[in-house]
């Protein structure tokens, strides 16, 4: 993977991610997974590998603000989202979404 996301800016800047309803904002380097921000905000240091579409229960989130600051939804993520009851157009799998160069606010689905 190249050092550039779709914005054309090089990775490496710190990006603020706000996690609702926790109300916590964390900063991570551009190019990190949205899941990394979620784990940091919730105080979890490890998670099991996902065994299927959103089975880890912390993977599925809604992007409230800043969706353009994330990587594009790829086919495998879209296929998994299509299998999740209640998935919305703003839904993302945090293990697949990569931080770009803009602030993001997400809403936990299962908390």
C-alpha cells in the first residue's frame, strides 16, 4: 500500500477521532485503522481476530461526521456490511476503515 490515501496527503499526521457515546476523543496517526482509535478510547488493549462480519461486536460503527476522512469502502467490507441487520449507509467496519487526514466522529453500535 502506498503512503498516500485518497486525499493525496502523506500519512503521518495526528487525526482526532471522537467515539460516542463514550464522549472520548483520541488522536492517532493517519493510516491507522479506525479500530485502533476505538480500542484506545475504550481502554481495551487487545481484541480477538474477527471471525466473521461484525461478530467481535466492536467492529460495526456508524460514522457520524468525517466519513470522507476514511478510506473508501472496499468490496469485502461492503459484502460484510450487507450481511449485518441494521447496517446503514453510514456504517463501517472499524477493522477495515483506515484514517485519512480529517477528524472523524463515530457512534458505537454495540456498547
